C-alpha cells in the first residue's frame, strides 16, 4: 500500500482570529494536531474542527494573582553582588547594583539571611557574620573592619519577580502593560496545593485538550539579567540549577544528604555553576536532589493529567531544570511525550535519544515570531527576511540527525498569522512535512545501518547530558561543534562520565572514546581527571586495542610538566608557555593518510589549540597550523589515538571525524560500506525496507558515489540542492 | 678642543697569520686593544704592536688533560629520563635515552645515587628506593611493583663530558677531531687547587696581556642536547642553574641553609627551572648559595689577576651562571670591567646598568664566524650574506639604548680574517666606532634628559634580572618585546620584585609600575602574586595616585571567578573559557585618546591575549581585536591603569608605551618636552653639552619635529637613513 506522505504527525500552532488560515494550513501541512503558544489562544472554531489539541501550560507562572499576593512564595536565586574594593574600613554594598531590578528583589527574611555569605575575594576568606549588617530598607550590606583595598562581595538570596521567558517575550515583542508573570516556588506545600488545585480546574476547563504540553515543569534554565544595556545578560546557562534554591530546598537537602550546602556552592566566585564547567560533587548531589523533587511533584501533576484522560508532554527547553530527560528519575514522571525545539542535528539526537516516553516531537524553526532569537527580522513585513529559506536551512541542518535516529512528530510554534504573507514559506513547510513522514516511515520499518564503530563521548556529565552542550548550537565551542559532526554520522553513540569509568571501567562494547573540550570544562572533564583510576583504565583500554580521540584539550589537568593526562596515549601534550626553554620536536606533515584522504587541505577548526608538542618520534602529524600539530595520530600498544587541535562542524570535518573514528577503531575497511564519496552528502541504508536514502546537505546540486554494502560495488547519485533520493536496492 | 672620534675605546679581534690585516684594521677602526677569541690566537707580531691585549680565558675548560684524568671532577646536572609508561609491573628505563651521549655520562657513584629519585608521574608520588635498582653497566634503572599504565621517570645525576660552548663551536664549525673540552667542577678543593695553579702559570706566561677576559667564570647557562635531529636542544635556558649541582654542592647547601634540596627541585617535572617561570623559594636560596660560591672563588681568581698587574673583565654570557652582575655579591668579585655581547637596545641597558665595575664594553654583532647564530651565511664567501648591512642593523637596534645610557667601550669577536673580502663591512665598522665615540663623549659630559616618569618593572626576579628576559631578544615574548621598547625611552627604569613590595612597599619615588607576561611566568610574577600584602600595597599605591601598566596577563593567579589580582585597578580581567555562560559587557572603542594619538590604527601586538572582559562601565577601550580589548585605560582612585593585550617592539608600540607611561603617571604634558614627532626617530637632550641628538632608526630618510625643553618651541630635523644629527642648542 502506498504511503500517504501528505498527512499526520504534524502539530500546527493555531491562532484565534485567524480561523480560516489555521484550518487552511492545517490541511496544507497535513496537521493532525493544533496547539496554542505563548501569546496566542485557540478559538472554539479551531478547537472543535476535529483536530487533536495541544494546550501549553507553564504551571509555575499560571497562578499570577496568587503569586502577587504571596511574594514570599516566589522562586529565588543566589546572586553575587558586584565586587567592591574597600577604600576604607567600612564599606557599603548595594546588593542589586547592576542587576535588572524588574527581575529581582532581595529576600530580606531573617531565615533567608542566614544563608547569606560575605567574602573577602582578595584572600578568599569568608567575612564573619558579626562584621556585617544588612539595611533591608536600602537593600545594602555594610561591612565593618574591612581590610583596605581588598575586594568584597555578598552572596544573597533574591526573589525573582518576573518569570524570564515571559520577560523575554514581553520585552522582545513590546507587550507594553501586559502583566508581568512571576514563577512560584513549587517546593512550598502551600504552593503545591495552589498549583494542583489550579491544574485540576484547568483540566476541567479544557475538555477538548488531548495533550497538556508542559512548558516545562517548575524551574527555568538560569538567566540573570542586568540593568545596564552594555551588560543585559549577566548570566545565562541552559543547564544550571541557579533558579532552584530557597531556604526550604537547602534545609531539605541537608536532611536528605547529611550535609549543608552554602550560598557559595551556588555563587562559586561569581562563575555560578555553568554547565560548561566541570561540576563540583556537591552540585551533583544538589542536582540529584532537585531532580528527585521534580520527579515526585511532576508525577503528581502528570497523574492528574492522566486522570483527566489526557496525555502529558514535556517541552525540553525553558523550565526543564530538574526534569533531566536523561536523568534516572525522568521515566518516573510518566510523561507520554517530549517536545524539543530544534535548530540542528544534535538536537534531533537529543530528542530521539530520550527513553521513557512514547512520543518524540520536534518543534521546527523558525519560530513564528516577528524577530528571530538573534533579533533578525524573520517575519517582519518588508524586513528583508526569508522565512522559507530559513525553514529549509534549519531543516537541512536537522535532517542529518533525522536519517540516523527516529522522531515521531514535528510541528511549529508561535503566531500563525505571521505566515500569511509568505506563500513560499507555506510551500516549504509542506515539503518538509512530507520529507519527515518519509523518513519516519523508513525508521518505523527498521533501523538504518550503522558502521561497526561504537563511540563513547566522555565528559564530566556523562549520560545525564547526552547530546547537550548547554542549550542550542552556539558556534565556536569545540564540543558543540564535535557533537554536531557526530550527530549525522552512521555510528552508535553513547555518553559516559569519568566517574562511570572510575566505577565500572570502560564499557566492553565500545570501540572509540572521544574526549573534547578546553581544560577545566565539563566537556574535557576538569577536576574529574584527578582520579588516577580513570587514567589507568583508559590507558589500559587503549593499549589493549581501544581507540581514543582527543580534541582541543582532552584529559587536561595541569600538573608540573604536563597538561594532558592521556598524553602518553596521544603521543603529545600542550605547552601553555611554561616550556619556553624546552625544545620542541620538529616534525614533517605526512602528506597521505587514511584520515585526511578526503581533505583538500589542512582542516579549518576555526580556533586551534596551540602549543602542542610531540612526546616522541612515533607521533605522526597529518596537519599543522602555525607550527603546532592540528591533526596527529599515535599508535599505543594495540590501540590508536587521534588528536584534533579543535573542531568546527563542516562537511569536511564531519568526514574527518568519521574517518578518525574508523582509524582509531583499527577498522579502516569498515568505513567503506554504505559511504558517500561527496562529503556534502550523506547516505543511510534502511535494510529492512531495502531503501538507500541519500541526502544533499548543500544548497547546490551535487553528485556522489555510494559504496554499497559489500564495500566494493558503487552507485552514482545525482541530487538537486538540499535534495533527497530514496533508492530501492 | 675638538674631539677625536677616530680612535680609542675599541677592541679588535686579532688573528695570528693575518698580522697585516689585524694591524691595518686596528688603525682603520681606531682600536686601542686587540683580543683573541675562541678558536684564534694572537702572534707575537700582534701582541707587541703597542696595543693593549685582552686575552680570553675560560678557566673551567682550561685544564682538559687533568679533566680527562679526573672524570669524577667534571660538572654535573640533574636530568630527567624520558617518561615511560609501565605496561607491566617491572619496567626498565634507559637513563640517557634521547640525550646526546657525547655530552653526558651517568654518574653512577653511590654518593651521587643517593640524590636520585624515581617518580610515578601519574600520581605525582615518589617511588620508594626499595622498589628500584640501578644497572650501572647498562645505564638503566629498573622499577619493580610499578603500577600498570602509570608514567615513570628517573631523576639522575650526569657528568657533562663536553663543555657546551666548545661543543657548539666545534660542531657548528666542523672542527673535526679537535679535542672535546670538558668543564671541571670548581667546587672541589682539588679542582680549585688545579685551577688556581693553572691561572698562576697562565698569568706568568702572558706578560703582554693587559686584561684577562674571563669567558666567564665557572658555570655555563643551561644547555641539554638531544641525540635526535628532531630534538637537538632538549633544554636551553640562559639563566637556569641546572649546570651547577653536585653531591658536594647539595651537601654544602644543606649545611648552610639548614634544609636539603632534592633532585626534583632541579628537575621540576621535566620543566627544570627556566628563568621564564616563576622560581620556587628553594631555587632562590640555591641561586644565592651558588652566587656566594662564585663570588668567593671568583674573587680568589681575580685577586691573582690583579696581583699579576692585569685587569679582570668578565663576559656577561656563556659561563655567567652564579656571577649575576645584578646580584648582591657581584661587586665583591672585584672585576674591572664587564663585556656584553649585544644585539639590541635592552642588552645595552643590561650592560650599562651593572654597578661595581669601571668599564662597560659591548661586543657588537655580527660575530666574525662563517655562520650566524641562526645558521645564516653571514661571512660565507658567495653565501649571499651582507655583513655590512647586518652590522648597521644591529647597531641601529642597539643605538636606541646607547643614547639613554653610557657605555665605555665597544669591540668585535671571532675570526678577523673573515672580514678581509668585505670592504663595505670594514667601512661600516669604522663609521659605527666614530658614532659610538661621539655618544660616549656626550654621556661623559653629563647625562641626557629623562622625562619625569620613574618606571618600575615588576617581576618575580626583580633587580637580580634587570633588563634580562633569559638571554637575547627572542621575538614573540611580550616581556622581551616590552623591555626592548622601554630600553630606548627617555625614562628612568628600575626593576623590582613582588617580594620587594611585600617587604618594603612600593618605592616612594616611582611614578609607574609595569607588570607584563603570561600567567605563571616569572615576568608576570606567578605564585608570588598569592601574597595578599603585595596586592594591597599596589592597589593602595594606585589609589593614591600611582600608575599601573599591565601587559598580557599581569598579576595573573587563577582564582575561581578571577585571573588578574589587579583586576579592580585595571578595570578588566581575563576569561580563559570558564565564563562562557557569563555575559560580557559591550563597549565602544574610543576614537581619540592621548595614549593612541600617534597610532594610525589599532596596535599590532603580534599575538594578543584574548578573552578580556571589562569589570564595569568605567573602563575605556582604546583598541580591540576580535572583540577583546587590546588597549584599555581605567582610573582608580587618584591613580590610573593601562592595559595592553600584548606587546611587540615597533616604533609605534614604543611610542604607545611612552605615552601610556605618561598617562599612567597623570602627566601628559611632561611627555612633550624633548619629544620627537616621528615615531621612527628618537631624540636625547644632553643638557651639560647643550647638544640635541636625533637618531633615525629607519632604513629610509625621515623628517621629524622636535619639541624643545619648554614643551612648546619646535625644531624640524631631516635625517638620512639610519642617520644621526647632533645639534647645538
């Protein structure tokens, strides 16, 4: 029976007042579901048109009247005051100086103030509480007996008066005097009662809703705003738990874990706890604690949804903190689906890889807002935007991941009315939806071929942050770039932590381990590399035949005379200036190697880690920049290691990575089966369907030669710009 | 009486067999002195021609026959064996693997082996002596009970069989089977008797010698050679004491200082103790100990020279370790003169600044060798060299320093015969000698004007390493580049250490302090910045009106959330990747400022320190590169701070530095008196002589406007390429 590619698995954002457009596009795009969005409503005419209905719900900002009457039940954060140098023994610090005062108000409650800390940041010592006092009226702290010319800061608790997503949308879209929503703290029993009561009412009031689309649960990603236009975003991290603490949370933590956290565990010298930096063990405990709370209270919410005969989906953005779709308790919440907004391939994999839900849905870009996330005039009439092209480009970036991993649904979000003047955008989405349904059908019949290289990505976070490098794909971060390359390769990928290796050793079924990032980062591993057992086990594993790929500053932990803990395996290390008097082994770049066979020239990694020196004559350099190796290979025992001085995602570099994986796995021939000669194209072999999918990632027509499953026979394929070919074999 | 610029204060290298050339050039260049060189001799015809005679003497390699018979009296070094990863519990390490075996032989003596150490470099722990054994015949150490996959090294003592300057000259000039000279260890009483007896004989045998030119005293700068052409120089540092240790030295040190050093104090994880890295306090003690020994035994040698009616000069290169011309005991040795080979301006200042000797002499470049220090074919017939141009360029580079500080003599070294085919070289030297005598005469009449900015250069080393950045001017090191800029500026300069400030505070008469270098370096200060007192005092000093100039990573000491200890003063700090989630204050580059007024564009610092972020809105950015401030200024209290992201010596950047000094000193008008509008020119006002000297540092004609001493009146001056004008006022 021929497949119907014109209908199904598509979520359309409806908009009251534009009923005709909504229903027309629902038909054109083959939608089976209509949703509302932040700022839009659905009218009865839409709701009763026979579609499934998703209704977005952000519980913690849904009880704003109550929140206004209970300012002590708002969510809180530990903030660090702007550092002040003491010019005299008494110094007064304005706590909120520099912060956006519409977002924060200091929690002056005595119980909260017990958690405050004042630090002499010059010595690093805490200032005894008897040496400082608080002026609640002025919002200041005065330190007495300050050491002159030392730098002081105050860690304090602040309520967040304006929920950040609401604040961002409000300010971006000039919502004027529309009310400011605040997020309540779900850990208070009273708040929980209010929220559950609200949810019950809400469920009763939405009989036509089939899916409650939680956006998301309780705690936003971290976002501290500044009051100075020159420093609007003081801190923003997609994975930090900085929006969760409260005296109640800290007390409960101390009870459960047997030790007390401090404000400094959150403030961390003003760095806070960015996902990019290797976490402290205390932070890991706290994250586990919050994850447990979110799982428990989340479950109670989801149970109500189910009891109302509806499904519960969760949005893998915004208030996702504590939800942790790759965390151990996620499945306990009982969600039916997860929705991920997606710009690119690793986000597809991030969504597809989540276990414990039935439905994995992607919300495509562009979001239907007048301006894009970077302020570009996407849908502004006469603004010079090209939303159709944007949509195609986002789709092409994501599609590399979609041919490797199955996704169940796609959709859009925002103001549908904005697309009315853009018929080419309407056409583009129709085409994308058809292509999606085709790929889904192939996955449904059976998984695509993967090359025989099982790859482990080794970070401080491990599985908890699979396919995550703190939010969306921001170019320039090696780890981000590397997982984007990886997301489109025909290899099995899993994520593991240094602690996993310390505890359980290297998983037996891995062929290659990748460690990528700068020194101190969570991606490279930071202080977790201090564990000698990890070094022993990884070294032994490579010596016995494993493959290790190090990118940028792999396994970096500064020791006198050495930076990379895996230096003997890599056959190289990094000099950060301390080896100026030491000679550097000269080398000749090898002109021909399996790994670089398809590179026309030395790879462009954007910014390269410099100062790489070779440990001995066994390390072979395949590319260099400014005299420092950029790609090098080293045999170690029966295993092999590859080093890259950086990474940017590009067709050439993704291919370089795949070949490096094959070489590190000591299986150069395994690479050939179902490979595509043109690096701007990818192919996937769906054996169960006997279909060969070839995609063109380029904006121009391409020709490629596919090597078939015997590793020898070939097939030439022509593809139009951004095209896809599905060939029966 | 008109000055005779044609004669005097010039040392010519004579060469037996080329008597006519020697005497002709002695006349042409106005020499008053003839010297021998390493590899050349003087004949009686030269010696008795009526010139003063310098005779080079390197005592420690002068008793080679005795040295060959007493291999246990050779100098020694602690070496670290090449790291080995233990694949099994028993691992054998070839101690000299990778080292040049013509330079080293392992000291297998039981007394020496007591100082050896074996390290597990994976854990950092020392391996107990009971777990390793030495095979003296094979030159190996075998470790038992090694942890599998850990990395091991052995610190061991090796004799140095071939003195390094002799070795370098021998190999560079293909001296074939000429004997290999070895350096004896002067700390042995027996060696001292032999050396003093030799010196007595030598003095008696050189009745015509007027100056004994010591090259230098006892210990060479550090130079470990490798056996692999890809790693010929394993370690070379102009200021490290790695050529001095021996069981005797270590025992005497323990007696004098009350604690024992270890081999690891020297090996330092394989980094050794490069002058570029902030020294340990134990190393500083040891350097003081060796300096004391060199001063004492050196004095005994110099006394013999004086008793023979001769003068003793010391060469400020080669075997200078322990001599420390800026050290506290240097004057005690009793030298009459110091000779410094000179490539550039800071080396002129380095020589001129030495106290406790009457005569300061420069040995100009090029050295009369067929090939230059970098292997260029300077004097090779038909080799394409241009020694006349080289000589002029070196002279121009040095002259910037010579107009600021007085030097007593100049000269050349090497094989005079090589210059015979180069008449233009002969002309060039004649002209340089005249120019030198002119400048000397002006200094003799009275010091040149200096602007009212007294500058302190703050490093870990302080005065001990004044004008020194580990040997010659190697481009690319910010500190080297910065002191080269400074060496030609009309300002008083002194060098001070962080410990000086901790002990004595900031000197009252300083206007500006410069701190320049990368984190961890001796130049930036490294671990010495951990002293809070230093930070307090410097901060207070700036607040009260001082000027602070930070270059690259000034005051860097990593703390959570901060890198620069002086960040509040500089108004900025550096993010090395850990602040990825923190916003960076945006800024606008100020188009006009006193500091950048003469820069046509953003300065070129070669390699810039990136990731600089502003602490507040008070910091003004004057130049930026790739979004990171390159030049920034910040007022702090009554004082001012300037930041450069790097430095390369260029006419523009030297001017930028001078203007920054003036601005930091809060004295912009003080800068104008006796300044030259054209950055490629410099001027010096010799008030006592009422002479204005204007020099052109460029290889093309230049015009400039000099602002005279009232800060208003001006004078236009035309200069030919590399020219000099001396104007009466």
